[in-house]
């Protein structure tokens, strides 16, 4: 009887060890993910609130901050890309500029 319990215990040790190591790895991963999310959020907030926005940024109600000439037809309506044709800009004296008719 003692031999049977010993064999069962030896058979369960790898499973228990694996379970403990998986729990430690999950906790470590959760901690790293939380710190990465916090770092990303602080960088994002710092970009808009910590540093002054350039003159190229425009706030549009309901959309947020956009860059580039917002009256151009090809403006990407994005905070990261100025134009669909000329993403890096500049908008001044662009050959592809087409004005949007606002009603």
C-alpha cells in the first residue's frame, strides 16, 4: 500500500510543479502588461497635455485633435497623418490641395 501511494505521489509532483510555475509566469506577465499599459497611457497623456501642441494641430468637436490643413479634401482626419497623398506634409503650397466646400 505504501508503494502505491509513493508511486502516485511521484506521478503528481511534475503536474504540481508545472502548475506552480505557470502561476508564477502568469503573475509576472500580468505585472509586465500592467506596467506597459501604464507607460503607454502616461506617454499618450504627456504628448497632449504635458507638451504644447504645434500650430499644425486643430481640435474638432466630436473628433479630437487633427493635424494638417483641415480644409483640404485629402486631409486624413487623423492626429498622426496629415494627408492621404502627402502624409509627412507640409500642407503649405501643396500641389494636391483641394478646398472642401462647407455649407
